[in-house]
C-alpha cells in the first residue's frame, strides 16, 4: 500500500463507496417493495415471527382444557351434573400417572411434534358420564368416574396430558401400589391379561362387580403385576421381557381364562436372579421391541444406558413356560435390562419428568447391542392408539 500511487488508492476507495451505494439502493428498493405490497409485508412479518419463536420460544405453561374435571373432594360422592352430555370418549393414562379424557371417541392423532407428557401408556373407551377402571400393580381394578377427569380437546396434533390429574390424588392407592393401565367397565369388556414380576400369566374373565375396587389375581407374597391390559379378542400375542434380556411371546388364545380368584399359570421361565420387566399384549404386525440396558449397580434413574429398537417379527414365538430368546446384547458395564416395551410402531419415549426422549433408528439385528441413550428413559409407548 505504501508503494501505491495516491490516485490508485483514491480509485479503490471510490469503487468501495460505489459498491456500498449500490447495495444500499438495492436494499432500499427491496424494503420499498415490501411496504408497497401488503401480501409481501404479511409474509415477511410471519416468517420473522416464526424465526423468533424458533429461537426464543419456550413450551406453553398454560394448558387449555375443554373441561377441568371434578375436584378431589368432589371425586368421592357428588351427584353427576346432567348438563354434560353422555358422549363417547376415551380415558388416557400418561407415563407419569396423569389421567384425562378426550372430548370424543375418535382415534387419537399421531401427527405433530413431541411435548411433555405425550407418552400415553394406556387408553380405554368410556362415556363422559360413565365409568372406567384402573389396573394396578397389586392386581386390583379400581372403579372411577369419567366425569371427574379433565377433558383434553382433540386436535390435529398428538395429545399430551400436561393438564391431566395425577391418579394418586384421585384414587386411594395402597403403599407401593402403582397404576399400570386403564380399562373399560362395560358389558362388552372382553377380559384382561396380566403378567407378574415372577413370570406368571393370567387371563381374567370380565367379572365386574358392584364395588369400588376388587382383585383380579391372587398374587404370591412378594410378587406384583408388571403389566396388565384389556383384551379385545384372542388374536394378540402375550409378550414377556425379562431383566436378563430374554423375550418370549405366545398367542393369547393359548392361555385359558380364569376367574378373579385364580392365581394364573406359568408364563415365562426365569433364570436365577432374573425378573420380568415388561408384560403386554401386542399385535404381531408392525410392532417393535424397545429395550434399554444398563448397570444393576447404578441408582434408579441415573443410568442412561443403551437403547435398541427392533422389529417384533425378528423374534420367533415359543411355547408358554419357556425361556424365550435374547433381545439385546449387553455392552461392557451392562448386566441388566432396565426397561423394555413391545407394541405398535412408532414408539415414543419419555424421562421420569414426562419430558420427551429421542429413540434411535430401527436396528434389524435381533440380539445386537444398543445405542447410548442421551438421558435415562423412564417409559416407552406407541404413538398410535386406535
């Protein structure tokens, strides 16, 4: 620069200023075009608002409900307000134990993004002024009034239960008793299937009695129900997954229904020290298996472990009372399945707080190892509820 002639430096400065002038003139022309065209102005404002929402947006704190449901005190013995139409609806249970009802009986939408408390682990049919039942880990059915639940309006997006009511606040549960499902209590109820931590399976006849709660399985001391579901027919598969990564499934039609006082029968053969971590009813088509492996020495809820998603069709069926097949290979430091789930795709997962957790892509390997999870997974369910 020091060797350049003054006129050359002046020329470069002039070129730079002319370029800046041309850029400013183009910018002014673009802005004037936006001002002169209302449609273009609305489009620009909308796109900039979307960008602000993506950059600085936070989850909605106020949850809109179609109905707030009944109060805890009113849930005990208050006359049903007849001004609410007794329309068909669905009762929903979230992974965090929140309850709500929909405002119609249509299939739940599966589209849209994720949200807190959007993992719906159980649904059942009811009516707005009808009844439903809770299925619990102590093998009980607890009767509930649908109208006492807050109503979640159905939209084009998959529902979430951020405005739901905790089941533990609406119903009197025993110490260490957990709600694991909901069921209809109508004349067309087909029956229930239950699986226990010690590998017992039971199909229960739909014996609905006039009490607030009743037992539907006789449990041995120290045993508990890990999975319970309402049956719609005999076509489904009953599935066990054990803590040592063994998966067993067999037709529901192969289990003879029993009365309420029956203790069930052998479902899966357990190795020494193993227990059942999942039991459920699943269709054989379009189902996936989600398994999460970790260390038995880690404190509950602190080990993210590794997770695997595999097509259910990769696992051959075996007879009731056998040991099943391996569903995940443990990595170094892993010695137990912390969680498992089998059901219709697509699967969605959540943390203990109800926050969404991403799952890896489907892995076709039947007994492959998992992918490290981003955070501990507390629950998995399907996005599709019919």
